[in-house]
């Protein structure tokens, strides 16, 4: 039978993450929103503590623990709640604190997730413990990541990378950038591989940092790769171009990272709902979870409707993470969770600003900030429209060529 409670073994983790969010992230949330591009130095200490507390980084950021799907991660062992569930639960709490700061946590980038998921022993030895960002997007390739133009050419014992990467989260602060590039553009998606590039590689040139609507604590960098040489060993996974397997391998990472972005959205949504509930109660609005919405005030009814959306987003996110932990294919659920949580976060945070009126819009509260932070969660790791497309393909049994 489905159990909607937080698994007992994760309660200490959730409580620790909540404490960090309350005591470290919330107090500096507004500061680093206002000081865009300033380095949140308070996070260095936090990252060190996190590494000490749990070596896998479950109390951390965007999934440094990785998303391997082997027998140790589920398989035939029966129903289990593993690292995906732990990461999702702690991300929810930390993003209740501040999502931009969560994205800025050292050693917890999306590149770390890719490395932890597919790196071999030697690569883990070489690159484990470093902070890794992920560079897929290019000026001509956003939603359609198969359209990337960056190339990687083998030259002796090195690959030579050339191209341009934009919107790289933590690109300026990370030690490593995981770069997607094509070994042979004539062979299509199957030739796209990821390469680990050291941030101080002279062939990797920082072009600029973006100014943004939200998550302003998180740096977003654009790069030019110009004859950027990396050792052969920097290629993650197999160098073979397997046209039968196509793009499946690299895309699989998303089945594990999308629930993490769903979790970010769930955390921000809860923050906004809790603050709004406090403000409504202060203003004398009565909320009754047990009475029908139509018998309550318009403000209470709207609030309850938003709470229901939040709950649906949360459960879908937990389901997608649970499936990953149990070795079950979850592309459909991962996209459903990301789509529902992203949209809910945008709708609810704006709904909260609306319900609280001028108090919601002003900078004395964090509600206006959360409404700005929300939009990116419905955008990166695949936009709302792309998630719905993936869901539709899965439900209708269509390929990406048949439905696009
Ligand atoms: C703050 C920030 C941080 C980011 N961090 C990273 C990062 O760390 N690494 C990285 O690689 N990328 C990152 N990105 C890039 C992000 O993943 C892309 O912006 C996203 O994939 C969308 O691509 P695009 O911006 O090129 O939009 P486009 O793909 O050009 O899409 C524009 C619009 O068209 C819609 N659309 C596109 N195709 C379809 C379709 N087939 N059907 C229906 N609608 C469609 C989209 O949903 C969107 O609304 C980041 C972006 C931002 C803003």
C-alpha cells in the first residue's frame, strides 16, 4: 500500500536540511538576490559540513550523489527508498530556504550528477570531490539538445573541443565543466558525448555572466571553446558511436535530474504557501482544511486550491524519485513531475503575491523574490512545453520524429 509519510529513516536528514535552510540560507537570501554575481562565501563552510556529514552529498544540491541504476540502487531488493529519494527530500527543504543558494552550493552541480552517474573508477578518482557544472545549451540548441554544434575531434591522445556554450549554471565558480560535444556531426545524436573540462583550461574562455530575473545568487556563464584540448580520458562513458542506442544514454540522466528540479519547485512553492498562510491568518482570514472550499472566503478557497496543486506536485516528484531508486523506468513520471511542479511553482508563487497584495509585491517579504525565482524551474532541464511533449510521446507511443 502507498505510504505518503516521509520515510522514517530520512526524518533526521529532512530535519537537518530544514535547519540549514532556516539558519543559513534564509538569512542571506535577500542579500545575494540584491548582490548578483557576489560569491556567497557563507556556503563554503556549509559545503564542508555537508561533505563531512554525509559523504554521498545527500544533504546537498542538485544531485552530487549521482543516479546510477544498478543492483545496488534497487533492482530485485524489493521496495526501497534510496539516494534519489533522500536527495529529493533534502532539496525540497533547502529550496524552502533559497533555491539560488542551493544551486550555488560548492561540489553539488549538475555536472557532479553526470560524473557520479557514468564516470569510471579512474575518472571518479580524478574528478570526484570537485565542483562540476553542466554545459549542454548553445545559441542554436536549447530545447533541441541534439542540435548542438560543439565538436570534439580526436588528435593523438587528446580531444580538441570547439564551439560555444551558454547559460551554464555555476560555470564561473565550478572547478570542472561537463561539456556536451559531437564526435561526428554527420552521425547525429548518437555521436554526442560528454567531456570533462577543467575550468582553468586555456581553451575554455569565459565570455560573460548573465543578469537574470531570478535565482540571482546563482552564477550563469557563457563560454567559448577554442581549440580546447582535453585528455582522451576526459570522455565520460564509451567513445563508441552506437547509432542503434542513439541518444538514450545521455538522455537517461534527465530521468534522474528532472525530479530534482521538481523538488526545487516543490520547496519554493511550500515556502510561498507557508508565508502566505501566515499573512492571511494575521489578516484574519480563516482557513479550514476540512471544510469545502466553496463554503469559505474567496481568499481561503484560492489558498486551498493552491495547496492541492502543491500536494499533487510533491507526490509526483516523490513518485519519480522512488521509481529511480527502485530501478523502474521513470521517463514519463520524471517529466510529469517536472511539468507539474514547475508550473505549480510559477502559478502558486504569483498567486501568493496576488493574495497578499502590496505586502506580497514589496521587498519587505520574500514573496516577490520567490515569484521571480520560480520561472526558471519551469524552464531549465527541459521547459514546460518539452516535458508535455515527452509525456505525450510516452502516452501515445510515438517517437521523437513522429511527434515534435
Ligand atoms: C538561469 C538559467 C540556467 C541554465 N542552466 C543551464 C545549465 O546549467 N546547463 C545547460 O546546458 N543549460 C542551462 N540552461 C539552459 C536551459 O536549459 C534552456 O534555456 C532551455 O533548455 C530552453 O532552451 P532555449 O532557451 O534555447 O529555448 P528554446 O528551445 O529556443 O525554446 C523557446 C520556447 O519554445 C518552446 N519550444 C521549443 N521547442 C518546442 C516544441 N518542440 N514544441 C513546443 N514548444 C517548444 C520552449 O518550451 C520555449 O517556450 C539554463 C538556462 C537559464 C535561463
